[in-house]
C-alpha cells in the first residue's frame, strides 16, 4: 500500500468505525466482552487512538499536515466525545 494514502485511510476508517459504534445497540457486545464497555467506548478508547498514531506517523513522514491534524483529533476522540455529548 502506498504510504501517501495511509493517513487518509486511517481517518476514514476511524470515522466510519465511530459511526458504526454509535449505531450499534450498547448491549450487543455483552456476550463477547462482558457487561461493561459499550461499542462507542471500545472504539474511542482503543481502536481510534491506534489508528490515529499510525496515521500521524505516516502524515509526518509524507508531510501531509491536514491529515496530521485529523489523525491527532482521532487520537483524542474519547475526550472530544466526552466534551461534546457527555457519554461513552
């Protein structure tokens, strides 16, 4: 895969996962992960920061500053959601 499209791909995948996790009912993962975490919490705490770090590294490598900013926002998705809506 070309290194130039990885930052764009990580942002798109992160946003799509966040939208899908918002749509999924919160009790749908009880049989897999137990009682506690909701899908939006799993995505915003674990998956999006990993995607953001990977995308940020490639953004710095290819000097794509817009995607660097978007990937940094993706890293802090949990805090953005808490500040905007107050739930996770």
